C-alpha cells in the first residue's frame, strides 16, 4: 500500500516528516541517507521554493503555513519539523517578539 505516491516505494516504511519553514531544506539533506522522507514542505521564499522544486519535484510545497489546512497530513507523517523566522525576536527585528508578524508564525507552528 502506497500512502504518498511521491515517495519512493523503498522509503514507504521510513520515517516520514512534514517540514515547515523549510528554507532550502537542510533537514532532508541530512535525513535522506537515513531513509527519512519528506511528505510536504511549507516555504514562501521564491528562491528556496525553487530549490525545493528542483531537488524534491514530487514533494508538494504548500507555501504559507497559516493558510493551508494541515489536517490532511494527520497520522500520515511521523514528525513535524520547522524553525519559524527568528527576526522578530532578535535585534534585527527590534525585539518586537509576538508583536512582529514573523514572531506570530511561532504560534502557527
């Protein structure tokens, strides 16, 4: 039984993960040799999205984590990973924390 046809059959029983704020997807690069497989990405940056599409053409990128209904992945992945933008919590973002829209993404994650 193949749950996600975009995943290679030999990886069907591997750890499957959902990656939010994926960037150019360092996690997949590190975990693929272990047999782990991404089931979906969430990335809005055009350059990073192009990198994802090039390296993982069969893994969907759902873009904005706040606008996609993630319930379709419930019980279909083993782990959800992500690192929400940190600018709102840093000097670069004037330490506005949750008052910065980027800081609010932490709550979406």
